[in-house]
């Protein structure tokens, strides 16, 4: 017990650094994936059938393959196959590759949620807007969008919470996020060898983060109740 207490400051410091990397990847993924997902959703609903089928095919590939495989391909493919390392070296390069992978992966999942929310709005509302002389962009932003947000908050909340946990997959390309930091104590690369208890602390970080997100997203859903 005394040994654990002596090691605690080192463990907490390392986990804090790893968790900051996890949070950074999480927020950058959200910032990129939320708008990109809407763009992909428009592509999958396009009246121009080549764009529609190509978009849906790409979404099918991304949703049908593991994120871990996508991380490995995006990070290693340019250097090993094209002989052109585009991500640069070091932690910055690995983070950039991970961010691109996560953004594109989650944008495809978000696009299906957006598409379901948009197509769930009664067609009669669009027709009523056209009769009133509104353009389709006006109808989308003033009529459809707010109702869509109410419909997609629950499934989007699940994806956002899953994203927090999925950031741990970035360690496959040696990105030093929080689980990487916890495993380092088992391997002895932090000066402490064979210690498994820091991994239990990583679970506490995830629980606290997801707990806060659950409360925040729950309050957002309640604030949108006026669309019922």
C-alpha cells in the first residue's frame, strides 16, 4: 500500500497527460465529424444518382470495417505503398492521422443519423413551405433542421459517448492517449514495472467524462422537448 501511495503522483501525472490527448482527439473529431456528416448525408440523399450511390458505397465501407483497420491503413498506407509519408513524424504525425481517421469514420455514422432525422420529417411540411414561397434552403434551416435536431439527439448521444471510448483505439498507431499511459506502467516504460492498478484509474477517467456528457446531453434533450 505504501508503495502505491509513493507511485501515485507519477501515475496521476502520466494519466492526466494521456487524458488531455484523449480529450483533444475527442473534441477535434466532434468539430470535424458533425458538419462533415451533414455534407455526407446530403450526398447520400442527392437526386444526382452517381453522387448518391458513390456516397452510400463509401459509407457502407466505413461502417462495415473496423475503425482499427482504418487507422492502420490511413497511417501506414501512404508510407509503405506510395512511399510518401504524408503525416510527418513523431506524436504530431500520429495524432493528425488519428484525427483524420476518427473524423471520417464518425462523419459516416453521423450521416446516417442525420439522414434518418431529415427523412423522418413529414413531406407535407416541405410542401407547405414551397406553397408559402420559401426556397428549399429556407425550408431546411427554418423548418426541418430544428425538428431534426430533436429527433437525432438520443442516437447522436450514444455515438458521442462511444467516441470517448473509441479514442483508446488510437494507441494502435502508438498515439499516447490515456490507456497507452496506463499500459506503460505494466511495461515499465514510466519507471514503474508490472503495475496493473493504474489501468483501473483510467476507467475512472472514462466514467467521469461519460457521466458529464450523459448529463449535458440529457439536458439538451429536455430543452428540445418543445418540439413534441
